[in-house]
C-alpha cells in the first residue's frame, strides 16, 4: 500500500495507542516499551532500530500486544529495517488476536501473505536485548543472569548493559568479595550499599537492585554517556569529576573498554528526574571533544 496512506492511518491511531499506555499501571512491560521507544526514536540516546527491535521482540515474546504492534509498524514502514509486509502482517495478526484495535485495522492493508514466525519470536529463553551470546557455566549462573535481566527492565536499564556490568564485576558470582571489600553480583562497596539501602549485600536480589539503582543514578548524572557511567561505577563519580573524564587508572580504563565492548552503545536513555547532572559535565564534554578532534 502507499506509504502516505499508512502514515495517515498510523497518525490517526497513535494518540489512542499512547493514551492507552499512559493509563496502564507502570510495570515491566511498560518500562520495556519506554526503553524500546527511546532507541526507536532517538529520545535521549542515539537512535538504534536494531536495539529497539530486540527490546520490542522481548515484549512480544512475553505476549505484549503493543510491542507486537510496534514491530509490525517498523516492518510496514521500513523504519530502520527493510520493508517487509509479510513480517509486518505476522506481528499485526498476533496483536490483533490479543484484541489490539490498531493492528486489526492495519492488518488488511498488508496483503494476504503472512510470514512464518520471525527468528526473534522463536526462542523465549533469549535475553531481553537479543541473542544470548554470554556463556554460562551452570544453571545457577544462568538463573542469576535472568534475575539481572528481569530487574534491569524495572530500573529502566538496558538488560545488556546490566548483564555486561555483572559479567565484568563478578562473573555472576553472588558471593564474590574483592580486596576492596566490594561485594556480590554487582560488587557494591559498603558505602554504595548503604547509599542505596542494601542491607544484605550478599543477597542476590538486594545486591542487583542496589547496583541497578546506582547505575540508573549514574546514567542520569552523566546524561547517558556510557563510558563516563562505566568509569564512575568502577572508580566513583567523584574521580570522574576530578579528572574531567575517565580517570588515568589502568584498571578503570580497561573496565570502560570491557563495558563498551559488551554493551556496544556509547549512549543510553536516562531519567533526568533521578538527579541533576554532574556540575562538571560541560567541562568534561568540552575536554572529551578536544581530545577527539
């Protein structure tokens, strides 16, 4: 069908869709959609259609009709992917089966061919942000990774960033204790544990919640700059402010490279209401820009 007609249909339905989301209680599915939309539209983060699709797929696998609709729309419009009406029809049909009105209205416009099950819908055990390329040495380790993944969405953190951090910090070992007394899966030092109300740092869920709360705070403090966030998680935000960027510690520099290598994005969506930005951020950005020029 002509793209202009489809755009008109979507625009007429978009306000209803967003209103229905806003009326729902805030839960994991809504947080996941918000994160995916940030990547789809480049809201506070570099646009990444691939990341948006991965996150929408996780929502779709869990039965979220809105995520299915968003996927159908991206494929119908060729938004960041090659246009594919049969694949769009697949997602619209799935959402329509769940009573999604917009999908039911758009489905007839996709033609009569519906694609087979797309790859991202085939394996419900995949990680929230794409193929599980982490290697786990035990079922217990995989279960802890699943805990990190589940809680990451709740805290508005991309699962892959949280998983990369947990892998780098402790290799998913909930009993890990460093020479500096950093503890648990997310390697919280005692001061950070107290700061984020973690009373039992060796309890996996409390530890992960504390680490994610700190990560969410750092993302807001450094306005989504992943390398600054990683440096601060390792060396403290005070050190990043003091050195106006990544501190010259070999351990911290190697740590930042490890996080960027695993997460593969230089920016991440953030919630500006969590905290004010670092007062040194303008100077840090200027210094980083001079280094990059």
